[in-house]
């Protein structure tokens, strides 16, 4: 299997995981906030669920684009930027004491995901 095909498959898996974790945040925000040792109020739960909804949408459009005959470089680029931004904001949340250190695993996964998506994007025609 070529490196490009492996990267493509990894990104599809990352997209599906984004959908699933977004769904978990949407349906069970208090649970996820508890795992991250974050403050849980009706307001934080509502906004965390809202972030989960956006994760579902981003993950869905990313997977749909990747599974098309010609993945859209714009979708891949913006998904990469979303992942990199999420990584930075989660890491900031840890540094501010909003999330426990365990959230650095989430930040690291998003950082790696964003970098892999950028690498794939650079190989797409029209990028």
C-alpha cells in the first residue's frame, strides 16, 4: 500500500472518529466534561454539546469529501485548520486550568490530525 493510500485511510478514520466523538459530546456533554475535569453547568454543557454538533458536521463533510472520486482540497484544508485550531484551544484550556492534563491527549490527537490533513492537502490537485 502506498503512503498516500495509507494517509487517505487514516484521514477517513480520523473523520469518522470526529463524528463519533462529536456525537458523544452532543448527547453526553456532562460525561465528557467530567472526564476532562471541567466545570459542568447547564451553560457549559450546552456549549460543549454545540461544539459536538459542529464536530459532527466537520467530520461528516471531511469523510464525504475523502470518499468522493476527487477529494475537495478546500474541504481538506479547512478541516486541517479546524483540527489545528482545536488543538491550540484545548491546550490553552489546559494551561488556564479549564481542563485536566488528560485533555492534552485530545490536543495532541487534533494536532496530529491537522498536520496529516495538511500533508494530504498538499498532494491534492488544485491545492
